C-alpha cells in the first residue's frame, strides 16, 4: 500500500525574521508536525545558497556575518535521514539594519559633577 505524504506536516511553518543588528537576523518558526528523523534537523538556506546552509535542531537561529542594509531571502527546510531537504520549506524575506539606525545619534553630554556626566 502506498501512502502520499502531506507536505505541510513535514515542513516548518510561520517563519519570522527579526533584524537584531546590521549584520545579523534572528529566525523563528513553528516546528514540523511530523519528521523523517528524531530530533528534526532543520537547514536554513540564505539567498538560495544551499552550500552555505545553517543547521539546527531548534526552532530559532541567529544568522550572522551578513551585510548591513541588504535584503535577504531565507528558506527553512526540515531534512530527511539522507539529508535531502523536505520541499517546499517555509520562506521569509527581510532586510538587515542600516549601520546608522543601529547606532545612537544626536547624543549630548551634560556635566553634573567633576566625575560624571548625563547623556
């Protein structure tokens, strides 16, 4: 007897991306309902570059060493025992922070004593 698998139960869902610095983004997703392996291993592909995929058994990951002010496409896949990716995966698009928006600006210092200032 042949069984057709529901692609949605083997894929993560509801992936979100939150920029946390000009060079890093935090991804979170809902775990796949079913898995080909225990624990489920996820591969996160950035801009379709499978050779640079990040792996995790968690449902969150910080992707680092990105370029500031750049748009990135991420796709989160569960994997099978043979490391093949479960398709179609869950995708999200976001942009890293600008360097200027990450750093404070227009800071003023007011002396309040011989050894302290107020910012």
